[in-house]
């Protein structure tokens, strides 16, 4: 009877696309127990999420983006990825003189509107908000104050975890744009290198966590929005040449362009529907590599 049950489970796993790991796989992941099953197909994982079961999936790195419009993909550009490639080539081994330092020096938005790179249609109210408030996306609930509190809480927690002392936005800056303090820059560089070396030599350890994503859908087109945990890991996997990264959904939901009129910030009239649609499309089509070259950060 036990043997029959095992065979049935194997058939279910095969048909649903769940991947089980024996020793390792092409993403360098070691066999690990007591972790959510991982799917090759993201939408198969999403289907399981929607009925209440926590699962993981292999997220295609070439389709991953950030709210500021930078991309981890091979056709895009992200300072974390390029800093690691620079490090791997032996060009730099410290934060000072690195591409990451250059990025923080060159990209210094003065308000939330300027934080979304290459986008000119942000709400007028964004010009009166601090740069990190750009994370008040059209589909996000809450308000600017909620975003501010969340970012400050995250910054404090993160800095204490990695340095033993509290860093603040006012004194040290935010990890996704400049200006930042020397200590903050060194911290982000250290985290990138540490993550990169760990995955390079030991493989991806799912027991340490997964990258978190939301799914953006525009007709048949898909992008995966990196939000929450995992940004350094995504960058490391991209720099090492992997096609996918083990991931989980931040929420079991899809942000569908067809529902733009119902997005929370559109309903609140913080974003107009036209602005929200334009921003959504910008995340799909913005050429971050061109922006980096024009800004003197990529050659």
C-alpha cells in the first residue's frame, strides 16, 4: 500500500510540474528538506497559492524588474548585478571605486517622482514626497505615510541585523538610490559580495529564504516584480549566469493591467488611471541599459 501511495504522489508531482531535488540542479541548489515544493512553471505555483498552499517556483531572471524600473535581466541593467560582474572580473574589490558607489553618486533623486527612472508621468503629489515614497505604486493599498513607516522600519531592522547599529534614512540613505553614507554603501557592497561568494561556492540554499515577487500581466506578457526579500540573491544569481531563482509570491495575486481602474491608488485618485497604465507599461518596456550608458555607468 505504501509503495502504491508513493507512486501516486510521483505521478501527481510529474503532472503538476513540481520539481524535486536530489543532489543538485542547474541553479546550484542542494537537496533540502522541510521546504515548500518548487514548481518549474510560475503559474502552476500561483494556482496552488490561490487555494491556500505555500509553494515556491523558478522565477525567470530575465523577466524580473524593480519598482524604480531597473531590471535584473540580461537585456536590462541593475547596479547590484553590474557591481558583482565587476567584482568577478577583479576590477574592484571594495565599495570605494566600485560601480555601486558610482550609482549612488549619480542617481540621487530629490523626490519620489525622480526615483522612478526614465518616467515622466508620476502623480504631481510625488514631487512633494521624499524619494523612497515612489514605492506607493498604483496597486498598493495604504498611503504615503504607510510606505514611509514601512521603509524606516525595514531600514532600521536591516542595519541592526548586519551592522549591530541603527541606520536611518536621514543619516545613511536608502539602498535603492543615493545619496548614501560611506557606511551604508560599504554595507550594501559587503552584502552583495557575501551573497555572491556563498551561492558561487555552495549553491543556492532555499533554507535561508526565497526571493519575493509579484506578477505583472499585460495580455500575454509577464514581468516579475521583485518586492521584499531577496534583492541581493537575485543580483548574485543574475551575475553568476543562472536563468531562474527559487522564489515565492509576495502575495498570491497577479497585478493585471486590465484591472487598472480598480487599483487602490487609482480609486483614491492618487494616481490617475492614465498615469497608472503609463507606469505599468514603463516597467515592461524601459531600456535600463540605455539609461545606464547615457548616465556614464555602463560602457
